[in-house]
């Protein structure tokens, strides 16, 4: 049992280097990213938003992703269908925390 545990611990850093970009960003520490996309949903409490986006290099393929707003006021004035430019941090605990967003891709 100890030998298996020792092998797992020894291989853990290597796994971060060979897993897919989105998994490595979430598993190996906080990383910052930015992109543009289209708002698909804004939570009524303004604590989260779903954005359809293109490829985010080093993070994910094109898809719709949910983001947690770092403050509710960040999402004020945004509506479904708005084109946006945004920036977020993918944390080591799996969260995607949005800290900048603006309509029409301008910041």
C-alpha cells in the first residue's frame, strides 16, 4: 500500500503536464484567461453567468461555460444575447471566477 501511495505521489506532478489544458489549469493552480462570447444566461441574484465562447487557449474548447462573478454588480446591465469581452481566473479548486466583463468586446 505504501509503495502504491509513493508512486502516486511521485507521478502527480507529471499528470499536470500531460492532462488536457482545461483539466491542467484547474488541477495545477490558478490561471488567468480572457475571451469574448455571447451571454446565454444571467442568474437572478447576479452571482453567476453563462457565456457561449470560442476556444480559450490553454483552458477549453468552444462551448458554453458558467462563471461565478467576483461581485454581483459586475453583471449589472447584462442580458441574454449581449456580446461581451471577459476575463476570469480558473482556480485550483475548480471555480471559474469572472472579474471583468464588458459589452461589445470593448474594455
